[in-house]
């Protein structure tokens, strides 16, 4: 995972702004507190409370919820499950929050899920992907119904990558084979299962499958192994390992293009973090600052940049949407009673920044997971081109075409 100095200009601005209260219309009663547990030393982590605060400011400016102001209470979990659990306990028992938005790390959310059940405190993740989160809800609904999956599951992401790969790689570029390269993490286990199943259906025969430690620093032997198999594309599942695979791909002049998911590429600083090695790196995402996924996407991105000096990472969009989901559920329930909130969150039908948001039901395989596909969250693929995130799929919102650096050979 990328680490950023809290005193660097972007994060310093973000941290300072998060501490400032925004005036609102007069509201009565105690505030409704929403806890945000995040990795605030990382760009993606810091974006979560940033997006949440913008949503709270907007809601408060319109009178709040049930005549009460929304207050965002932020906790730094230092990318640690143990720290996150302690923060969750404090949020529930001391700060008396009504709901928690927590973490883009699957291992952290899986550690919090039993505590959401035990303390009966609604929990929604803005970025963790592991199918195990929704599986626990499906397997024991009455116990785990307090957890909601506010980001695409790994299974949904795998299918969207395959849909894009069929259109862009198999149909347009006539690619016929792939190598899977994923970090060994909770979120990539179901992702890779999904890749293994759907890539052949998309027309890409899987020639190699490599899972590497997120602590890997030298990708030379991995790339050498993949290159020897001569696949047409490397399909990735990358997040916590940071920029190293991208930098070495460029420095080693690996002739095989990369495609799939590179969560670090979501960061608005990815180009500078890699010194331009990001050129040609694509990734599945739910939103970018330049594309109107919905009418709310670009206005939110502009507001975030105006407040914090840079575009939002993906958890900024979802953190923003999650506050509205919680607030609307409280408004409909007329209460912060957790069981009433859960019942209303299950009825969510909200046009957010990333698409129309609704959750799968009690009897669905991915209980409380985001519905994906036409009419809901469809995702997009962007590619770093000349220092910018350019959307290349789907065609309806594409800003440009997929293209790779000169060292990449488009047929192996």
C-alpha cells in the first residue's frame, strides 16, 4: 500500500480542512454522528472522510436530518485491523455514533463485521471488495445484517473486467490469451476465481496464474516468467503492493500490456508517484473526475478539488454517497434505531456519484452487496495517458481509445 507523509501538501490541506466545521442552517437537538474509520495516511484513505464531510456539509446546509446536524467523526486505523476494532468500539461506546463508514481494506472490514453485529451498529465499507463480507451476511443474516457492502464485490469487479476485456481486447485487438497476476490478499481470492471463470468466456485463454506477496519488491522474475508464456495481456489484481509493479513494468520494458484492476492507479497522484511509468496503465474504476457517470459525479469531484486541492480517490466518491445513504435511511426511519436504519438502508434506491445504488436482498448470494450491471453500478475502465485518467470503456462515456506505450507488443 502506498504511504504518504501527513505533512505533504495534499494531505496537510486535507487533514486541516477535515477539522473545520462548516456553518449550516439552524438545527435543533444533538448532532447525528457518523464515524469514519480510514487509513488517513494514504490518499485513498484520506479521501473517505473528505467525501463524507462534503456530503455532511451539503445535508447540513439544507437543514440536516430530522432537524439535526450531521457530524463526521474521523478515526485513523493506521491500516491495522486491531486499531480499527478499537476505533469502532470507541465510536460505538464513547462517541455514540449512529453508523460507521470504514476502510478500503478487506481484512479490516472483515475484522469489524463481527463487532457491527455484537454492538448492533450499522457499518458500510466504501472500498473493501472481498466476497467474504457479503457471504457472512448471507450465511447469518440476523446476526450480520448491520453490515453493508458499499463497493463492488470482487466477483462483480472480475465480471466487469471480463466484460471490458471482451470488448477492448478480444473483439477489437483480437487478443486470445492472458496471464493473471494478483497480490495475495483477501479481496483477490474471489477476484481470481472470477477471472479464471470469465476470461475464457470473454475469449482469453489463461496461460499463467501468479499470486505474489504484497511485500514483493522485485517483480523481475515474475515478469520474466509471464513473458516466457507469451500471453497477449496481463490481467491484474493490484492494490496494497503499491507502485512497484507499474514502475518495473516500464523500466523492464515488459512487452505485454497490463489490464484489470490497479487500485493504486485510482489515486490522482499515481502519475507523479510513478514518475510517468503509469503511461498506458488501465484499471477498472467506479468513477473519475472528468466523466459524468451520473449528474452528481463531476459536481462532487469539483467540490472535492476545491476543498482539498486535488481530485478525489475512489473512496471519496463512495464515502460521499455512503453519508447520503445513511442520512436518507435515518430520515425515512424517523429514528437512529439501528434495526430501523438497517430496514431502510435495505430499501436504498439512490442515484449517487458512481451510479444508481441499491443493495442485494436477504436471499441473494451477495446480501447487502451493491447491485451491479445495467441500471445500477456499471463501472468504467480508465487508462493513464499523458498524465491524465482517460476513460476508454464503456463506449457510451469513453473519452478516448485504449493505447499502450511503444515497448508493448500488441500480439505475442
